[in-house]
């Protein structure tokens, strides 16, 4: 599912970045070489990172 239309970032991309050690959405975006544009995705991206950090076993399963 596309979370960020501005940068075309999928939920799986954000989970994978969290799995590689990013602790917030801003760090996840930076790891992908971008940053928030309009900001409409920020809250959902933060939730995805938090979920991935809380349940690391789901990162590999959902990133596929």
C-alpha cells in the first residue's frame, strides 16, 4: 500500500527501514533518500515505524 504519494513510499518500505534501525518516520524517509513533502503521510508513517519497532517479527512478513 502506498503511504506517501509525494515520494511513492510503500508501507513495506517504511517497515523495512524500521527493521534496519530507523527509530522514527523522519529517519526512515532519510534512509530512503527523501523527506516529507506535504506531510499528509507523517502520522501514518510514524504509526508504521512504531508498529514495526514494537513487533519486529512482522517486518519481514509484511515487507514482502
